[in-house]
C-alpha cells in the first residue's frame, strides 16, 4: 500500500488530477496492483485494457476513454508492450516524458512503464515511486465522491466494439465488502490465489480488491493464466481460496489427472465469470477437496456481483442456482413487455442498487438501452425463487427457437455435461428450412 500511495503521489507530481483517466495495459503482476490501487487512491480513474490487444484495439481504447496517460507492463514472453506502443505512438521517440502531443490521441500526454529498460518519452514507474516515497496522495472528500467513477472495464465486443463500463466508488467499496463476507474472507487470515486476468471485472473486483478489502493475502499465480502455475501456487503458498471461470477449472482438473502429489489446503473455491454446469460443480468439489465450492453470478455492468452463494448453502443450492441475491440490492424478472413474472417463471433479469454501473462511457444510446428507470437490464434469462436465489437459464439472445418452441441451450448443456466422458459442451442453433432453427451440440 505504501508503494501504491507513492505511485499515486508520483502521478499527481507529473500533472494528473482527480478524474483523469490512466489506461492500464499490462499482464497480471505486482506492478499492475500498485498502479491501479495507487491511481484510485489519488482519485485518478484506471481504465483496464486487455494485455493481448494490439495496435488497432489499443488505439480504440485510448480514444474511446479519452486517456490522459497509459501505464504499460514490462516485456514478457510473447508480449513486447514497447514495440507495439512505439508503432502506435512514434512521437515518443522525439518527446520528453510527459510532453507527448499527437493528433490521433489529443488527450494523451504521458506514458509510464513498469519495465526496467530506459525508454524515450516514457516515465519509469520505479522512479515515480522512489521520488515520492512515504508520501500520501493529496485527496479529500470534496474532490472524489462515492458516486464518482472509480474504475473502467471494457466489455467483450461480441456485438461490435467493446463498451467502456464506468463503475462507481460506491459500487466497488460495497461489492468488495459484501462479497468478501460471503467468502468468509473476514474470518482468520486468508490466502487467495489470483488466476483470473485482472483486466476483467472478475479479476480486478472479486479476485483482487475483495480480499484486499478484508486484509487477505493475494498470490498472483502467473502473468497469464496457466493451470499448472495456479496449482503450483495453491500448493506452495498454502492458498486457502481460489476463484476461476468454469473453463479454468476444467483445465485445472485435466492437469490434476494422475497427480497424487498435490497438497491442497483450500477452504473455498469460487466459480464465476460464465455459466457453470452442476456436474462441473460436483467435480470441483470432489477433486479440489475444498471445504466449500460456491457460485457467483455478476456482470461488469453490476460491479461483477448480483448473486453469490451463502457460506452455509446446501450442496443442491450451489449446483442448482447461481446463489443468493447480494446484500442491499434489488432484482426482478420481467417478460417482454416489462411486467414482472411469477417466481419460477422465466424472463429477463433486471437489477437495481449501488452495484449498477454509472453508464457506458461516451455511448448514450447503449446506456439508455441498458439503464431504464433506475433498473439495469442484463439480457440474461433467469428464474427467481421466493427465498431470493437465482437460476441462470441463458442469454436472452441465445435462445434457440425450434419450430416455434423456445429452447435454452444451457439446459441441454447441463444434461450433456453429466456424461462421464464429457469435459465441456456448447449448444447452438443452426438455420433449418423447416424448423427455423435446429439444435447442434459441440462436445
């Protein structure tokens, strides 16, 4: 935290003010954590960028979010940030650090690197920290308010360019607190294995900031996801908890085959980031030997959490639902006309609470489509139980209409995944002249 505060002071010393945006373009590493936490504590808004992005995607992100600065990771295998950066910003060759001017990116004035090599036109992270050691960022309550933007994540661009989601300090503080309670991070000292990419909301909010909020230790398993590295970290660092997507757990289970030398001391395993079949939950429970396996459902637009398993949930609640509604948040399920449906009936999930995003940055049309009358419409098909648990049926747009019958792919996938020889399946609709759509399963 001292390094983060020193970095925040360093940003202020070179001209950053509260509300300015700093792009974070880096793999998982300790410098990523320092940069993001330091920026937030100085009132500067970190914009998280996929480290795999190349020239065109990086350029889009810089312009879309009107970045004042860009933080880049040090060179690792298969990723040279400097090379790509100088191709996007050749002006760096001829400018001093902090003096960048470019027609293509009129708001961008500086770049900061975590690398050790000397680079033209770029600030060095270590120097900014060393020059401001033991100082605290200058910030007060009148400068940054709870409802102000805390962090920006990009959503997937499956239906066009990625959207920039602005989540608030209010949402981040409350989400990390209440999610941590559900994971028992407030009990004893927890050691969390970080394997999810930190540029995702699951990685930054749930896997990193939530344990930090509760004073836990975080272990970054590797720069990029590696199932073997995650297992090594869990065993060598005596991790008590791990979070991952269903695919990550599938990969880890495959790596664990025929391994009897693993010493696992997990208290909990959290599955999130994508729909998870009940069969995979059972396999995680059996092989990881965790005391509890829990579910979490959320989306970037809701600060990563809407439903999460309770600490004492029965096994059937974990396998059959995505958890209990998060504290002090409202949800409803509505039909196509916007009217609420009875418990147990399918419809679109809508959310209202502190966890809702502020907006999609510079995208008023998409914002208006998603946020209506204080409710955020998720596009996910759900059912609700009377006691507050949710069941994800699938994405509204993913419904297969076969001969006029609406079919949820996830229900078929869950059935296929119960077969002992199936690791993972995906069900899609294919065009059919007679039925409109026919069901196709990829196993």
